[in-house]
């Protein structure tokens, strides 16, 4: 059964808005599962291509790595279409409420296990980019879904409201770089990387300061 486990990527485009600014962005949405059931990681911009990627499979959960609007845009719509619950760490409720006021979601917790397709994913709360930012670890496939916490070439941005550079550095050092070095990192935007490729540069990032 586990041989069918796979990770698929859907890229959607739209805007990210915070602190009075708006930027055009492409987002990676991840579909994890097998021929029968999947989870969706992040719900960016438009539901149609995500639903097309899912096809006729059962969606067990919609898991949001953090509450910035470009990652949660169509979470309620996806939930309505699929019947799946939406999970977001409560540390980002203020961001969620900016985009979806009055809409409820389930709480994502540090250490929470999410089952799909005969395997388990583990939630790791990694504050810094935002207080509720979380990465999703899939040990069986050697994959980490890093949201906007870790990218190829450095940590996620921390120059906007509710973010902290020292906090994101601590999260990456203590919670991500302690995972297996061969772990593939599937990011919220752009190309992926590995822990082995990024870990040697931690001190450079600290000196750089962003």
C-alpha cells in the first residue's frame, strides 16, 4: 500500500497582502497521498487547479503552514467542496481572521499526527515567519513541507508584522536542522532544497540578519 504514496505539486498565482503592501506571488500547493485519499498542504489563490489535482480522491484534511492570505485564500472553498476540515495553528488566528473573518477552522498543534494513505505526517510548530508557522514532516518519504519558514538560500521573510528573525533562526536551528540531513525540503514558493544544502549556511544568515 505504501508504494502508492506520492507527493504532487500544484502552482497557483495571485497576490500576497500585508501591512498595506501587495505583491504578485506564485505559491506551491502540495497534494500528499495515494490513489484513494490525500491531504492538501496550503490553499493558495484559486481552488479549481487544486481540485483538479485532487481529482476524485478523498481529501482527509486541508493543512495550512501559516495564516498569510496567499496560503489560506481558498481554504473555506476547498473545505466546502471536499468536506475536509481546515487546520491552522492558532498562533496565526489574527492573520486568518484578516482574510476569513467569522470562518472557523480546526487548530493545528505542535506534534500533531495527520494520517493519510497508510502513513503519518507530523506537525512541527516553527514560529518566526509568523507565530503559528508550522512545517509538516513526512518521514517515510524523507520530505519536509516547509511553508515559508525555510527556502533555498535562507529563512523566510521576517520584515513584516508578527514576524521575528531571531525566532525563525531558532526554529530552523532547533526544529528543522535536527532532522535527517538528506530530507528534501518542499517549500511554499519556488524551488525545493535539502537540509544538507542549507544547514552549513546558518551562521551566514545570522550575520546577514534577515
